[in-house]
C-alpha cells in the first residue's frame, strides 16, 4: 500500500477510535431527561430561549474553520488544502444562507429566530447580544450585556474561547464530534414531541429541525469528519488535542442540557 492511502487509513482509524471513546458521553446526552420534558409549550419556549445561543455560536466555529482552510485575506492566494476548503465552504453556504420555508435565503440562526417569534418565545436577550457585537463591543462585553441564562453564557464562552485559541484540530473536533455528529440524533428525538405540543405554532421550528437532521445527518456530518481528518492527519499530538476538545465540548453540552432542564423544572405547573 502506498503512503497516501496508508496515511488516510491510519487517520480514519484514529477517528473511529475517538468516536468509540466518546460513546458514553453521547449516550448520556441522548438519554438526557431534557428530551422527556419537552411535552408542553412552556417547556419548548424555555428550551428555545436557551438553545438559540448555541445556534448563534455555531457560526463562529464554522467561520473559524473557513478561515483556517480557505483564503479570506487580500490579496487572495489558493488554499493549501482545496478539498478541505470545498468541504467547509459547502457547510457555511447552507448554514449561513439556507432557504426558509418560503424559499428565501436565510441563515439557520435566522430560521431559529423566526421559529421563536412564531411560537412566542422571548428573543430579547439574543437580540441584545447581536446588537452589542454589531455596535463594536467584544463578544464578552456583548454577552454580559445580553444577560442570557447562566448555562447558555457558559456554553457560548467555552465555544468562543476555543475559537480564540485557533487550533485547527480542536476546532474541527468541536464541529465534527461536538455538533454535526451529535445533533441529528438529538433532534430526531425532539421532532415528534414538538409536533404534539405545538398546536400548529411550531411549523418553523419543525422545519429547522428537519433541515438539521437532513444536512447534519448527511453531507455535513461526512464533510465535518473529513475536515477533522484533514486537520489531524497522522499527527498523534493533533489527535490528542482533538480528543480532549471533543470530550470537553460534549461535557459542556451535558452541563448546558442540565441547566435547561433545571429551568424547566422551575416552570409553574400546567
């Protein structure tokens, strides 16, 4: 076997080994009690008011990888890894400019905001965050000023600190194993429950969930895995970084889910 196929085989083996290591954390997330709580409208509203922050910070993670694998400075030069550049550009294309139910271009963040507004969830905090950044505040200043739920603030902080460190193996692992590889299974559990408790007012949220199941469970999941392979290759140190980052992000997702579940616990009885 020539060196290139051998390198690819070894990298793929590292990825599968890492996935097996993460299986217990994935299992805890898939079995989390939060999923069983989303059976009444008030609980879904609480979930959305927290989770919108993870929808927002995802784009900084994706964009950081676009910066890594493509050329976003001037004057332009060809990317060093053309296939990786294509993969991340494809992900960003659909995450940043997908189509809404009426066929109009919209980011997934905007799709989620539209779903929240349709269902009557509160969007004040996330709007304050975006407005603060638009006005030139640092993300830390804007996040503090937005006053989101504590568990959402912690989750966003962990993601953006990862982005600031700018280590491609960590970024690719967080995207592939902390987001794209996980969310389709989580969202599949939600779709039926959301439909039953929505009274027809969550059609946009169902559309958002269905799009993520379709994209993340299909080409985005595969593309993000290929990005992780490109970021780590056969470098043991890179795979160590990736493994620690993926485990940390899954643990942070568990903490985030715990916080949302606790907030739902404090809702008045229906």
